[in-house]
């Protein structure tokens, strides 16, 4: 028993000594984001690593919003962690099904090619479980290091997600708490602590946008077909509400958020004609809702320095 405890102690000491548990404090982390990125001067080539909360519609919507010249590729899975995308011996669940489309590209080949302008990293959720079981900060670090070794100018982003709509702690409450507690306080603080990622990993604050929009819409008693938070989530033909996967409207909101962050531009404030991957079109939204979505997104993006976008008043 004494030997067992001694070995555990030695292992913990060795990991700490080599920096495994290094972490930036909030002031040190914030200092990495004092200088905003310059707006891109050309259409972007974007690679998305993730799962069904990226899906195939969000990157395709982003491409249509950005216009001619924007291009994307992706590697997806079912609930896939960044670890599973990185490690060859860790299976990516649903790999064959999720990547059976023309925009698939092997993630390591894509990142190592140096041919992409942007890498968007998506961790699996529940985020607490991803941190506990899949060493999220380490794989954010690994992907960022690989991307910038191949292309020092690449911009690396972490896509902030949400959790189940029926979370017992409260959906809005979790969004308020988790940003600083997990996304910043663990994923970024530990992932960037070694100073070897070639620069910060920026944030696409989709969860924060959803929270701000939901509060605004619910305070108004609904705007157009967005009556409450539930309308951002998918509902089956049988009328069953999905607790985590988004509706077409929810996907569009997230695509608009990607657009604002990556291109440093307010998203369109008028209804857009958007084609979905299945060949159908995004159901129309009113000018009032389109304007509100644009205003909320741009307000969040320009008041959160970790987006890399110049902040209001700066």
C-alpha cells in the first residue's frame, strides 16, 4: 500500500515538474488578448474539427454568408473529442457517416498542409466530462501547435458550446458560469500555459450569444418565430424536442456568430436566403428578428476580447 501511494506521489510530482498542470491565472490569460487581430483582407479557408454541434450546415451557412472565395473542409464525429480526432488509436464515433460528404478532409493532413487560414476547434460536451476524461487543454495545445508549425499565420479558434436544455442547474445559469469556469479557466488557461502555441487560441462565443439573445427574446415575449429558447433547438417530426442539437434557426445563429468573429464584421441585419445541406432553404425570418440577431451577436463579439475582434470604444 505504501509503495502504491509513493508511486502515485512520484507520478504526480513528475507531471507537475514537466508542466502538465501548469495554468495561467485570469490576469495572465487576459493579457494574451489585449491586442486584437487585424480584420482578414481576403476570403478565408477554414477547417472545422468537431461533431454534431458543428454539423455540416453551420460551415455551409458560413460559406454562403462570407460569399465568393470562402472555402471550408471538416472532420466530424458523434460527440467526438479533440483527443479522438488527434490520436490514431482512439476511435471517432460515427466517423464514416459524418464524413461521407465532399467537404471532408483528414484533420491531420489538413492542419499539416499549412493551406488553411483558420482552424476551428470544437470540444465534446458535457464540457466537464471532456476535461475529466479527454484532457481537453492538452489537445487544444496539440492542435494549435501543429497548426502554427505548418502555418504561423493561421488563426486558431475554440468554439464555445452549450449543454443540454434541461440541465438541472439551469441552462442560462450554466452558460453564465461555464465560460470563466471551464472554457477560460481550464481549456484556455491550461492549454496556453506552456507558451508554445505560437499565439492565443481565440473564442467563438456561441453559447454567450445564445444566452444574450434568449434573454432579450424572452423578455419581449418572443420575436417572430423565436418565442423562447426551445425554438433554437431541433424538434422531430413526432414533435419531440432535442435537448442539445439545434434547429435550422439555431444553426443559423451560430453561423452568423462564426461570420462575425472570423471576418470582424457585423452579421447581416436583414433576412438572407440560405441553402441547407439537404437542399432545402432556411425558413424565412422577419426583418425584426434578423436585425436583433445581428445586434446581439455584434454586441457580444465586440465586448469580449478573446474573440480577437476590436472592442467597442477601443
